[in-house]
C-alpha cells in the first residue's frame, strides 16, 4: 500500500482489491461485512460529499463483492473485536482492535491493534525488528508484474 496512489491507500480499497491468494485476513468472511457496515455508518455523516461518494462508486465499480455488501445497507459503529491476519512469515496473527475517536479533529479515528495472545505478541515483536517483514506470499511477483502492466497502460 505504501507505493500506491493516495486513493488506493485505503484499507477498504486494499481489502477488496487484493487477490484471495495473498489476502491478509484469515477471518475474511467475518471482517469484510463489518468493514463495509462501519463505512456506511461513517458515510451517513458525509452523504453528498464528492470524495466519499466517489470512493464508494469507484470501489463498487471494481469489486462486485463490495457493491453487494454496500447494497445490503448494514450499518455498524466502530467497535472492539478480534481480527485474525496472516502474514507470509506468520500464518496466524490474532489482534484485538479498538477504534477511538480523535476529539480534536472531528470525523477522525485512530485504530489500535493489540496482540490477543502470546504467539501474536512474539510474531509482532519479530516483525517490528524487521525479522520476516520483507517476506511475500508466493504469488507476490505475479501481482507486481500485473500492477506494473496496469500502471503502464
């Protein structure tokens, strides 16, 4: 995501446009509907704003799954819950997320991820020291070539 254009650095954009083979969510079926419902909850405060409307339209255009979930009209507030990720160096990272409002900047939230178990705590410690941080899923090179081709056209 770091090298992506600003419009594609969004977690939802990444979630819905990353191929299943290298998707980071282990519990994707649980997480994805919740993310869309939370987006809809936030969107309610930004109806008609071009940036928000444009983002939803672009994502719905490139991802039928997002379009289907968006059309379900589920709404959720940010909450604390478990997210289970996978990383090329660590097959299961269980984290508790807590979403906090930043009162000084209305509409801004910060999400804190806390390891939910010892295995995850050790793995995150290793990743923070760059141990395994540069590993990629086996299909990574293929996706990089595809992205380069799309950027060139």
